[in-house]
């Protein structure tokens, strides 16, 4: 009996103990599934912030806080703080730790101006309605803020603006941006440009984002614009946590950069001379060192205006044809008044009888020859050669010059379109700078020295590395053709200057009875020192109008006047 009773008691005890065990496990499961987790809302809140999802963040805010801070005010507070700090992202960098109703999480706030700001984000949590919520306060709009603080940004711009100097250190521009002086006056007005306040709301916003005060002046055109980061420097900017009356503390600092003077490659005497040569006509003249690519002068819109280059583009067409082995200087073409292309008669400029050897056809600028030459070369090789000469490339020069255009082969769908492109029309456009650079390639035996304009403190210059465009042999052949242009062809008006000149005329049709006058070339013809590009908009015939202007500009450069 005792044994039975003992066994019975053990069974009961085991049942009770077992029941207790099962009860405890049961209760444990109940806690895991029903008791609120204080870390969960903080985790969701931060994940949503990292994703930039303000609505998801707001859903984690405690009902009591939402009652006093509607979503519009909540989202506005975050946008305002992000704009002040230039905040990009907030992301955790370590584990969340719980203490006394606060979840601590190490974070990095990545900003555009101040870089990464590493701190601990303290997210207070509160239990309401059977779950935990983020007990939201304005201090949560940026990591590291304390109660009563708000973000502010303070900028201290450089006290002065750098000067723009000619190659001999003559001052071209000086003084603060809002009271700039230009001692050399009209000849340099376009190339130096000017300063002023932002012209649009977008520009004003961009300036404020960079730390500049509202309404401050900066470079709006010319070298003032393209060299503004160097001339103006950058402000020192501090991100502040401001609390009243406790005071202000610095959250982060971006140290500014001092402004610098810029020494250009421009020659005061040559700039003055070519401005006189242009004489107020619409267009431009660019003179550059044929041996280095340094721009010595740019009068008028020489680096700004895109126009069809007309027959000056035959330099590129000839280079493509000679490089491809399609022609030689002695290749003969039967003289003709026009060429028939797909039912269209492409005439020579004056409808004259034109032909002979390739050299003679170039000298007399025969459309009836060079359109078929372009077709024989093909759109692909013609476009490739144009790209080699700089068409379609952003100019390396430290000036806001536009990109010269050669139509893509895919849009040159007929012999007519290829032929017209080959004579510098049909969508081909260029600046005087671009065409002066084309002449420079020939002057330097096929080696391009990309145009450059400034010596910059943070980089030795804006000068790009030379590159070979065509072979020395092809360049020398084109040089012979360009000498023939001035000796007995369409460019005889360029003869008679300080030294011999090699060049190419262009008369580009720009409307009924209207044409741009072009001339590009270099001098001396046998030992080139300077290259030139001349464009006169609606000026008439290149050989009559632009060629003498090119002669005078080159003579001034060679004389050092």
C-alpha cells in the first residue's frame, strides 16, 4: 500500500510539476506574441527615414504626438531640416540599445555640403494602446539634436573675388562681384563676361544650396561664369544647433576655399587689334597660337556663335578623303557647273565652271567636286574625321563655348545629305574657335593642340594633351591646298600681309540671298605661328569680306601689336 501510495504521490507531483512547466512555457509564448516590443517602432521609424518615406515614419509616431503635430507639420519639419543640413540619407551603423524608454542607435547622416556626420540618434518610445510608439519631438528631425534645438546654417563668403589677368598680367577684371571693374573696356567685354545676382528662382536656389547669401552676385557669362569657382572661392559653412536661451553649438563645418586670380593666355594688343578688325560686325575672330593652342584673342562672338562653316569644312572632307586613299592631289575632275544628286542640282557658289585636279578644285572651292568626294568617303568616315577635328566634343577651353555639330551618320540618309554636309551645310555648324582649331591641326602637321585659355591654381592650366588627328603627310598635302587658295584661288584677298598665309574661304548660305563670310588659316604658311578663324554673319562672300580681315588679324598677331 505504501508503495502504491508513494507511486501515486509521485505521479500527482509529476503531473503538478509537469503542469507548471507547461504553464510556464505557455506563458512564455504568450509574452512573446502579446507583450509590446519597444525596439520595433524605432527600427521601423529609422528604416523609413533611410528610405526617405516620411509617411511610414509618421505611422510610427504615438497617437498623442500625432494629435498635436499633424502630418503636414511633421513632413515640413523634416524637409526644412534636410534642406538646412543638405541631408541625403540617414542610416544605422550599429546595433540598437534600449535604456529607460529610449532606443539608442549609432547613425551616419550623409550630407552634400558637410559630408558624413556620425552621431547617436536617441529615439524615445512610449507605450500606448497596447504597443510601443515613437514619442516624437522636433529634436528627431536631425540626428544629435537636443531638446529645444533647431538646425541653422551660417555661411561666411570669401572677402574678395579673384582678378582676371591677361598673359602679361594686365588686369581685365577686378573687384568684388557686386562692384566688378573691367579696365580694358569693350574689346574684352564678351570674353570676360559679367557678374550679377541669380536670374531665375532655380539659380537662386542653387546658389543658396552652395552656401552663398541670398542675392549675392556671381559670374553670369564669359570667363566670369566659367571660372567662377576659382575666382569666387567657396564660403566657409557651419551647421549649427540653435537653442534659446541656451545658445548655439557647431554640429559640422565645411571649410571654404580662398579665391584666386586667373592668368589667361590672352594678349591685350592682339585682342585690341582684332576687335578693331571686326569693327562691330556680327560674328567673331579667334586667333590662337598654332604651336600650342593658346587663345591669344577672341573678338565678338568668336567662341560663342554656331553657324554653318560652309566651304571651310572642306578641310575636314579633304582630310577624310586623303586619309581613306580615295583621292590624291592630282586626281582630276571634269569641270562642271553643278553636280546632280538625287534629282537635285548642287551648284558651285556662283554657278561657275569649276574642276581640275583636287588641289585646283580646293583652291577654287568647287562644290561640284567636294560633294561627290564626301559621298565617296561615306557618312561614317566623314563623321569620324569631323569628330577628330573636334566636332561633337565639348571644347576643353575654360570658357562656356558651345559644341560644334556634325550630323550623325544615321541621319545622313542620302547622297544629297552626305554631299551637302561635305561642303559644310546641311546641319553642320561651328564656331570661329572650332574652325581656327581645324586650321591649327594643319599648321601643326596633323597634331591638334586643343584650344586653352587659362592657368588655373588647382590645375596647372585648362590645357588638354595634344592628339594626332591626321598623318603628317595628309596635313602637308592639305597645307599645299590651303596655300593655293591664297595664291590663286578664292582667298587671294588674304595675301599681302606681314607674312605668307595658307587658308580656306567659306561662303555659307543662311537664307535666300544671304550668306555668312568665313576664312580660316594660318601664318607664316611655311613655319606657322598663329592660326585664325573669321566669321561675319550675313557678311557676304568669304574671299571678299573675311579673307582680308584674317590677313589683318594675323599680321597684328605676328607683329605683336
